[in-house]
């Protein structure tokens, strides 16, 4: 909705109720061509609901997940309930001392209707899950609003239920969700089984085109892989061979189109609600936040009015043409792509986390210095800072070793559009036994995968480990004969990401060069333009983020936006001290971390007030939080102060193409 329409929205809708003109309110409501069959389920807000699956705030905070009547064959309703339970807890710290129940979290159950459909081109190969939740309190006359909730990470369709979903439903808005073309999408070779859109598992042949994900292998290839690599699995984000990230903006826009279709079916079966009379905010966290920004960039239909994004995984198309400064100094590195910095972290974070074998092997290859492991760990930390991580993230580096391992292996496969059968750099995926050897997924884990898995299923297995395939963390590299957490494999991934040998720096040749070209082509497909077309937008990031460094994502995007939009930009940037990428660390590190989630809701409040009332967005700023003295002390507003209308010395200043962030 454009600025001049803000005050007219309610009046326009009231007029539509009383008399339809020849355009709005009289046009037939046509189902978008990309949508498959739509299912809908209504919830009474008591026994079951949109926001908490009937669990309520207390049920979501319960230590034990809800059970299944038959764990081997959970129903779609049971899977939905447990998926909401799991995903809420994945993005929020649900401890009362961390602010759950006071600063954030459900305030009640939400009655309404949930609509579910695939977006696809008819082939059944895409099958991106879209969902729209319409609360019973939705007001098409006085408060027509839509909020997007594209999933974070590789999560399934309920991945944003506790973030953008909660805010949207609390504010009586419809919520347009998307799983980004990833989601669980688990395929297991030993029984040739897949997930359906609702999470229920069935055989590949029975599912046909309704399978959430089936790897593109012939029967002969499938049989051969199962025989040669027993127990291995495939999952959609890594193995769809479609690089789903290149469509994240488009998919988010399709979710909004789905929402408009659903709303118009619900409120008259004519085109009554349109982008001209409905406020739409693109929002979410992490990968979902990056999707919101990409959607705003790619919006040619005026579907999106504003953006509120927290800790976005966003990759500027350029690392030059703008400058990021902190205090009086230019930052050491800016604007690097995700796979560049995650593959770098996958080398050094295991050493920081205490892997002596990794430290020793890196030093032997000339990639670390230091006379002993302690000195090598110190050098690894210094290298991370020099590569662009903020010094405030250093206490969290060790906790992210596994995460960046998963990112590096997954995204090399995704960007290169490789098949599961390629075992790129010697990596496959599986569950493992106590010795680290690959085994088939347990039947009950497979049955509940839709509810319990985060979209990256199993663990990386290094097929080339000395002595046979082992989980990466127990793998012995052939080049060193040391248990160094599969360093050879991660050096290979790093080389594919950069196009140069990770040890010597020499250009790649042969198969490595061609594979690297595929990977880097995929990386280019996901780059952001920085052009938000003058839409009001707020980005919020934690300065201590050790997964998505502020210098490479949020700060760099602000710089690129300044270079592209100049004085037309309405982007604001909030950088929150003592906040990181995972709010679950708030209880793990209570004296070091505060929840960032609080500021997503405040940013959403701010852009919503701007749309509805013309309230100015707050200036870009560093928000100075206060950690608590001990784990028992509750987090209050004193710890997470409001966004300031007059930040003074804490203002983040954009001057031309220079972004200046206070120390």
C-alpha cells in the first residue's frame, strides 16, 4: 500500500461493503496458476488453535513433547501439533526468566482457519509448501493486514510460527507462510519412502507427484546407491538439485498471493481485498528474513508495503561500492557470501571448540600458527575476526562449529545442484551408531521427521575417512592420518566455494574446477540487489551473531542499499548488543546473551504504526542492552530497553555510501 493510501484504506473498504464498483469487489477471484489443491482446517481456539496447536503457552513450555497415540504411524494432526511445539522452542527461549510469557510468547489460543497447498509448475518436483492462517478476529473492513512468515533455516512450514506468525496472529492479521522449497523433505532409500505435505510418510510410488521431495534418480541409480551406501538419506534443501534459495523472494511473494486468494474466497468470492487496501508486511528471522528482503526487492505488483526482518541471511551482490565503519575504523571485511564465510568458519570453529586434531592439521598445512594447541586456538579466533566476525561474537564461536559444518555441506550441494548420489567432497548424510558409523534412521524418528527435524536431517558422514565411513566429527583425514574432523573434506568444500585450492591458493583444475563453477554460479543466483524500492523497512541484528556476521549481512546490506537507493531509501537498521543468532543461548549463556526476539516484535510494531498512522520509523541505532547478573535473575525491560526515537551518540549514520556504526 503506497503512502497516500494509508489513511484511505478503511474508508475504501467501507465503501466496498456498501457498493461495489466495476473493478474492486466485482472481479472474480481466480486461483493462482501455481497453486495445487488447497486443504483447509478450522480450529475452535480451545481444543486446538492456529498458534499453539491447542497446547497454550504452558504446553509449549513443557519439557516433554506431546505424545502420539501410535508413534509408528502419527496422524497429520499429531504431526502438526508436535511441529508447532518443536518450532516454537527452536526459535524462542521458552524459559520464564528469559522473558517468555512476559516479553514474548503466546498470550492465548487463536481460533481461525488454516489453508495448505503446494506451489508447483505441474511437475511435482518443486512442491513448495505454502500456508495461510486466517484468525477468526481478522477484520476485512477496519484492519485488513497480512504478515509473511517464511521459515528460518531449512525448517518446514511451521518454522516461523513463533516469530512472525505469533506477531501476525496477535495483531489479527492473516499470516502467509512458506517453507522456501526446503522443509524436511526426507527420502529414505531402504524403504523408498517420502513425506507428504502434511508430514505423513508413505511410499514414493503411492505419493507420486504429491511427494514433498523425491530425489531425481532412476530406479537403477536408486538401487545402486542404496546398495553401495546403506542407511544414507536424501533431504530436499541439499538434494533437490534446484537451488531453492534462488526462489526465496518469489516464493514469499507467492505466499502473499495465496493469502489474497484465500481472503477473497473467504470474504465474498470476489476481489475485495487487494494490495491497494490491505497492509502487507514481509517479515521473519534468519533465512526467512532474507526471503522477506528478497521479496521486497522483487515485488513488481505492489504486494508488500513494508519489511521487518531480524538477523537476515542476506547476501549483497557486491562487497564494494560502499564502506562499513565501526567507530573510526573501516571493518576488516564486509559483504562476503554465506558459503564463503560459512566454509571458512567450518575450518576454524572446530579448532576453537577444542578439537586438537583439527588445530594440529590446520597448523601442519600452514593454515594456523602457534607452538601448541592453545596458541593455535588463539590464532583461529584472530583469523575469524580478521575475516569479518565481530569481536563480540568470539565467546559464541565454539557453539557454532556444528552449525557451520551443516551449512557448508548443505549449501555446497544446494548451490551446485548436485545429486545425493554425487557424495560431493566425500560427504553423505545418515544417522550414526555409537561408533560413528552410518546406520538407517530409526523407524520412529523417520515417522515423526516432519515434526522433529529442522529440515537438515541426519548428520554429515565422511565416506573417505581412513578405515571407512564415519561421522565427520570422528573421521580421520587421508592426507594427515589424524582424527581432525574430516578436514580434508572441508578443505574440499572451501575450495569449491572460492574456486581456489584452500591450502595452496592455486586455481582449481579438472573436475574440481567444473564443480566449483557450478557452486559459484548457484551462489550468484541468490545475490541481493539492495533495492527495496523506497519501502519502509527495518533490519534488526545482534552484534554478537556468530553465524551470520553483521559485517557480511546486515551492515553490508545497509551499505548496498545506500549505494543503490540513496536518498530514496527508507531502511532503518538496529544493531542490538549482547544479542546473537540463536535465542536459545539466552538460558545457556545467561550472563552474556539477551533475547533478540523482543526487537523483532518492536520492529514490527514500528513499521505497522508507520503504515497505519504515518508514525515515523525510529532512526538507525545501536541498542545498548544489559545482561543479567546470574541465571536466576529475570530479563525485564531494563535489560532490553525500547528502541529510541532520539538515539544521540548511539545513532547509526548513513552518509552517502558510508555506514558508520558506533563502537
